[in-house]
């Protein structure tokens, strides 16, 4: 299946867009999204599934406590070829998404790169939030790279996921100051506050069809 035009229906309180949130760690962003949805039922979207590839991801317990179905599918230890292992893993994920009637996939601290074939099947219904002002500082160590660069402003970016590294079309950004005494932890906490605010706003706009977007 190739890329599809943007055909996501308009979400409503009676017929919300069903989201799956992919996590790898604590799930703080996932929890912020779910709490926003639960506090604002007219937003037009809800989380129907939280997924992780890591059994020890604390966000799975957080999701369960919030009443959300949470599922872990770890990578197989029986497939030696890395590419085949990833494709086999993603086949199970795709089945899970279909069974859960998911409309939109949100990556939130998900540390695995999805394959080009996964992107093709889900674009443009595949969204990520990244802790920098893209296109600056892509990758897994954004806060470290920001501090090493000496810039005075960082932030977060919500963007479409494509086959590149944090290179998809930008949907929204928020700026955050970088202070001279920051370390990775303090900067991450400041950026996280804005991540938790920005992500639900952008998803609101998507499900209300305030963006006129098509897959590339």
C-alpha cells in the first residue's frame, strides 16, 4: 500500500478519531495527551491504544491506570537478520493497529525508527514530536546537541513522519530558552512542558481539518 491523500474524517465528540500512541519510556507525553483528551471530550480525538516495544516501559502502567489498552510487542530474539526482525515486528504492530481500529498514530518518545514500508502504509497518518526546533538537531540526542552548539533557543516540533530522520513536514513548533547553567536534564524538563502543551493543540487542528495537507 502506498502513500495516501489526507482523508482523515473530521473528529467529533460522538465519533472521535482513534489514536495509538507509541512510547519507549516513561510515557509522560502520552499521559499529557490522554489527560487532555479526557478533560476535553469535544476535542474530537481519543487514545484507543498505547503501544511499546519495551516491556519495562513505565508508560504502559501509566496507560493502564488511565484506562487505556496498553500492549507491548518486543522484538523477536529468534530472528537474526536485523531487517527481517524489524519487518516481522512491524507486521505484528500493523495487525494490532487494524484490530484496534486506529485512525492516527502518534509517536511520543518512541525510540525506534520505523521502516519506509511502515511509513508508506501510514503516511500522512503518522505524527511525531521532537525535542528541538527542526530541522536543527534531529536524532536521539537533541538536548545534548543543543547544549554543545551554544545556541540560546531550543524548543519542540510536531511533524509528519517520513522515511528520513526527523525530516517530515513540520506542523507546529514552540520555542524554549536555553540558559547558561542548563544541563540536559533541566533543558529537557523545560522543553517537555511545551511538548505537553503543543502536541494536543496540533492534533486538535488535524482532526478538525484545519490543515489542508496531502502525503508527499
